[in-house]
C-alpha cells in the first residue's frame, strides 16, 4: 500500500484526472463533497455512476470503460466487496492509481492492481489527504502530522 506522506503527496501532485466511482448527485453525500473539493482545487473529475446522467455539471458514465479520456486516479466510493470489478476496469483502462476511500479496504483488489503496475491507496480520502498535504490545514491549527516551517506557495494568504 502506498500511503506514506511523500507517496501520497506525489500521487496527488502528478495525477490530475480522477474518475470517482460511486459519485452521488446528492449534495450531502461524502462523495459529492470530495468531488466538489477536488474540482475547486484544479482536478478534472469524471463521475462514474449508472444512476445519473450528470453530476456537478459533468457527464456521468455508467462504467470506467465508457470514459473516452485517460484516467490517472480511480477513486472508489463503493463497498469493499464491490472493489474487485472496479480494480479490473482500472487495470483495463490503464489507470495509474486505484484509490479506495475511507472505510473501503479490499486487499485482494489492491494486490491485483499492484501486480498490474498501479499504485494503490486504501482507507484514505482524497479530499482529506489533499487538504492535509496541500490545502493549508496546518496553518489554521489542524494537526496534519506534516511539519514544515515553509508556507506553501499555493496558499493565497
């Protein structure tokens, strides 16, 4: 599993196109918050959920295999038991990272993805990790476990 601080920072810095599997159009769902946050921070977010034609003003796809552009990170908001088919699709489309959200942990799917050359992250939230590593949470008193005397260049204040 690739979840040390430097690896997470590199993954989020180098990979800018996220396909969010299980993204909900309901504003109060965690997947919606995460997608909106990532959009506001310059990421391209592609919704994957067969229930909706559109989420956050973006075309929603029924499957990863239907997406016509290259995907960097496949972010999974599904039950742990449902991750293996998503991992298979992530491998098939040539994604670079399989990211399983908070509470989602499928070791077999992660191992299969790693064996195919993908990086894997489990039981972590892209929104929380981005905020912790890039968003300046530490400058407002939140313990991010990232120690630095340098103010990040991407912060406006």
